[in-house]
C-alpha cells in the first residue's frame, strides 16, 4: 500500500509500447504492448499490479524501425523499457518469398512468403498475402497488431491495436501496417492504433506508422520502399504525493487524473535514461 506521507512504496500502473516495424513488401508489425492497466497485447490479460519503492528505474522509448527497399526486410522497431518491463519492437515487413520477421507483433508476408510471428502477451502475427501474383491483383500481408492478426479485416489490412484509458481518455495504440497491392486493388489501411497505409503498385511509398503509437509502417511492393514504423511510448501513473524526476534526455509531460499523476514519456535520447522516484 502506498504511504500517505510519500515514503512509498507507490502503486503504479503502466503502459509500455515499443517502436513499430518498418514496412517492406509486407506491412510492418506493431510494437509490443504491455500494461497492468487493462488488456495487454496478443489477447493477454492485464499484467500484475505493481508497487514501486523509492529508487532509480530505467526508461527507454523505442524508435520505429526504418523502411526498407528490396532485397531486405523492413527493420524491426526498438524495445521500450520501464523499470523491469520490456516491450519488444515490432517486426519489419517481409520481402517477397521469405519468412516474415518476428517481433512484438509479426511482419506481414510478401508475395509467396510467410508472415512473421508476434511475441506472447505483446502482439499478434502478421497476415498472409492473397496468393495472386499478377501485377494488378496481388495483395501482400498486413502487419500484426496488438489486438488482432494482420489481415483479420481482409487481405492486406493491418491488425488493429488495443485501446487504453490510462491517461483518462481512451486511446488505441499498436496497429499493424497495411500491405501493398496491385494497381487494380484499393490501398490497404493500417490497423487502428497508428498503422501506416500500404501503397498501390506504381504509387508513392507506404506511409509511416504514427508517432508515439508503436504503429507499423505501410508496405510497398515494387517501389522504393515501405513506410517507417512509429515510435513507441511509455505511460505510467503514481499517486500525487510521490515525486518523479527524470534524467536530462527524457521528453515527458504529466497531468493529474483523480488521485494520480499520469506521466507520458514520448522520447528518450539515449538507452541510459532514468526516472527517479
């Protein structure tokens, strides 16, 4: 139980979202989604309650993975860390004919390839392609999201993310990137929660995942590259009597919601940043 006088330990809720994977022929997978304030990614239940004693805790916001042009997969996103909790970066989208990378959520399949797998209790796997290889009618796999497998809503659609109300308002994070498609097929949307849109053959690149959502980048098959993954975010709460101070490389805001202060960390400049409670 938290001390009324600020001595600790303090009850803490958290949401840790890793960076999304970059798109390639398939859509990028969303960053891993872990929380003890609601449903976690991959269909998992809430993680255990947490009480923090006074001390120094690691704090990292994972960057989104870079987009890639053939013959390489999109890059995986970077991990996000809060104390002892690590969320795994989303997988990059797969290049055609290859197995998709594994990450927090899995990357979508390229043509004649296979999707990547997600990480247990963080995200779902990527989606398959539609099996068509003509330049006008193909659809590659959408990236996996925290809330569902890529392609659940149709071939090429990015998997949806999961909503959290840890900030006091419902916000969806960690959607997978949309797959690429042929010129006669409508562009494929990223999943809710920041997933980038996949591109049609002959059009511009897939779009980037949204910043601070962990969304996967949209795909582009036969073009210059997919979209980059969106950066992650770390959000945590402490009772208002607790004091949190951050190292110099942390970008964060805070607001009071009820009896707690909610800290939203949107960037860390190194992998050695900390919060002191």
